C-alpha cells in the first residue's frame, strides 16, 4: 500500500512549433488506500496525469513521490503499479489464464504452481474462474474487462491506475461494474487513481474527486463537497445534470440585480463578497421550488416553457418574463418531483431559496 504525492507537476508537449501545456502545476496528495477519481472534460489532462504516475510519460517539471520516494526517474516497471486501460489491452493469442499470469512470470521469480494458484484465486474473486482457458475473442466485453482487472489485481501492486476502464461497456454493465470495482477496492485497500470523463462515476466511486480543466486542478475534495461547495463556476457547471443555472448579476445595495430579476440578499452573503460587485448567480435546478402564490422577494412569477417528464421527476424550463419571446427570454431550469403536474404555458411561482444560491 502506498501514498502518492504530486508536487507542482507540469507536463508540456512540443507540437510542431507550439508548446502544449497538458498538465499545469498540479499538486495533490493521495492517501494510502484512497480511491481518487480524476475527472474533467476531454483534453483537460487526465490521461497525461495518470501516464506520468505510471511512468509512461516523463515529467517536465515538479516531483512525483510514491511513499515519500521521488520516482520521477524510476522506470515504469519498477514503480509497483498496475494499470487498467479502456481498451483492456489483452493479448489475443493467449488464454485468460496466460493473460493474467504473464506479467507475474516476467517480473517475479515465483514458482509456476504459486502463480497458477494466484491466478485461480483472482479468477474466482472476479467471477471468471470458469473462463480461464478461453481466448479473449470468446469473451463478452464485460468478461474481457474483468480479465484486464484480474491481470492488475493478481500482481498485488501498491497502486492501481485506471484509465476510463468502464467506457466500452453498456450502461447496465457499467453500473454493475461501478459497484463491483468499489467493493473490490474497499476489500483490497489498494491506493487507486481512476480517470474518467463521466461525472456519475466520479460522484459515486471516489473517496475524493480531483476535477481538472485546461490542465489545471480546479478542486480536490469529497464528491458531495465538490457538488455543494464548488470552488468555482467550472466545477459548479461540470457536476450536476441538468447543469446549474447561471445568471450575470451586479450587487447594488442589498440586492443582486440581473437582466430580468432582482434578488435581495442578507448581510452575511454581502459580507462574504467583499468589494466584488459583478458576479455570476448560480442555482441548481433541484433547489428551485414551485410554490403556491408569491409571498416574498425570493419568489418569481414565471411561465412554463417546456416540460420534460422523466418519470420520477420533471425537468421544467421556466421564463422569468411572461411576455418575452421564448427564444430570447432568460430561462430557469427546475427539477421537480414527477407527481407535480405542470404544463407548457402554465403560470407558476418559483422559489429560489437564499441558502441554496451560489455566487461566483
Ligand atoms: P484527457 O485525458 O483529459 O482527455 P490528455 O491528457 O490526453 O487529456 O491531453 C491533454 C492535452 O495534452 C490535450 O490538449 C492533448 O491534445 C495534449 N496532448 C496529449 N498527449 C500529447 C502528445 N503526445 N503530443 C502533443 N500533445 C499532447
């Protein structure tokens, strides 16, 4: 088991005449046994970060330590890590058993019968014990994924590195494997860095998540902390579906003034803002409530533009200005429970609770 530490790690690539900063001055510590999910949009530097930890990519600047030992110049095979790729990277001509034992035979002096015992045991752990004599082409995608995992687990490494390992599976299998991977990681207690662009995986699997954008670390914290206390507007918009609503506003006395609404705020909110007056007002769709009749200044008379019934809940698109052209009117998206009946064109009152607003 191991801790991992990235200290001001930077990676630049030379792309013709241009220098691409793929990872920009990232510092983070990953605890022994922790499951860290690295998440962010395509091109934000996730894979490059993982590949530097794996030793598959050199580090341009900064230091990477595993268990307090700087490993910048340590070869990949000497880092005691195991990596699972999206593509599985199984050897097609080898059986499942051979795929799983190959790495051990290459890197250890363990006797053959000991390796065979470890492969059998890992096969049972992953429910592929019956498949050990098959070739990869005779396995389903989900089974191939298990073999790829088995190959990593059987090596009993200090650190697991996983790069979008579930993205080739269908939605149902992916959901099953999410739970199973978490359980396995819990049981094995191996420090794990898991890269994905999928926010559901990030929210459900990680002890903590590290959110990257443009090569920079935006926030690293427990998933719910990132969700409820996003460090910035990027994190707020990246987590949550439908996305948080954003409106440009200006602080004027005790009110936030937007293009189409005004919103009074208390002293505590104002004192947090300091001198800043131009702000972005954020509210999550599920924090918006539909209420009977307008009774205070945090409630707004609105018109229902579109209703998307999802069964257990409805996504409702509302306009602030009942007379505005729907194309140009400012929209507020609200998620309400599926039993609340609203229809397009209805007049409703939406409440935006002050304790749920975010200001950036
Ligand atoms: P992600 O995994 O988040 O999709 P990557 O780490 O693959 O992002 O890439 C981060 C950035 O670095 C991207 O702009 C990508 O184009 C660039 N990049 C990655 N590898 C190379 C390379 N070998 N040469 C040049 N640019 C690269």
